C-alpha cells in the first residue's frame, strides 16, 4: 500500500473537495492486487454473496468481506479514514447536517455498531464479459460516511476491456453530468457516496452522486470497494 505523502494530502483533499472525486495512483502494487483478487474464491473470507441480476443491480456479482477483514483491507480502511474525515465534516457543515465524524475509524465504527450497523461493508466485485453495474449509492443505514474508495485490481487492456468506472452528478434544476474515470491496476478512486456540497451563486447546494461500471467487452475485472460505515 502506497498512500500519498503527508505533504501531498492537502492538494489531494482540495481536488476531491472541488470535483467530488480524486484518483490515487498506484495505491496498491500488482502483487497486492493479485492477492486480493485471488481471495474471491475463498468462501471463508466473506459473509455474503450478491448476484446482481437477481436484484436488477446489473450483471456480475460481489461478496462482502467478514470481520476480521484481511490485513491489507483493514490497514487501507484505517489509513484512509482519518485523512478524509476532516473533509467529511466540512461537507456536513456546508450542507447543514448534524452528524460529525471522529478523527479515527474505530471511534466511527463504534458509533455505527451502537446504532445496530455491525456488518462489515468492504467488498470485492467480480465482472465478466457483458457484466455491468447500474448507477447506485452505497448507503446501508443511518450512519453514512460521505466518502468511499474503489480500487481496481485487474489490468485494463490485459485482463479485460471495457468496464469503465462511471460517476454521475445530479444537480438541482440542471441536467446530470456524467464522467468516466480512467483507472489502471492498483489505482483507487475516492468519491462522494451520496451528496456533496457545490458552491453556487447563493451558497452551497447539494449535488447527488451515483456511480457504476459500464459493460465489460472481454475478460475479467475485479475491484475492491472500501466503504467506511458498516451495514445494519
């Protein structure tokens, strides 16, 4: 795992604040990506499996990891959270939302668990040719951390073709704006879970974010989803 340096984080957070997403290049190396993708076949590592077509979520499948999380996933989740929590608090202040987020992940998870949100939400997703993921939000309960991360574990152009990560921002009284976010293996995209504040002429307004994956043309694509709130 290779996080941006402490000196680089203000620029990272500033870009994330401005755009609603940011790409962290080479967050995981090739060996770490292969290790996590291979974990998909280990049933003991997961608490549940979802086949998307059964629920009209798209095509493909994903599995939620169980506690204790694999060490790399737990370390990544715990390392990203404190760097994102100050921005999460600024967003909630701008939107007039009451909830604030403590500096450390363990304290936030304790609040989730006290509210009955005890099931871990980090997941690994698997796509094959023709699979896709409809636009959606990962919410799961009353306590929602407003940012999350997705790490691409497969190599575009080698392991698969197609399967682009897509973000759509809905703006009040305006047409929605879509953006394809190019990723290489090991890159992570950090993005808004639900709503983010955007500066307008009369102050901040709420932009609603949804994300998905376009259809795979060939191959296999694995991704790691890092969600910071747990599920009810």
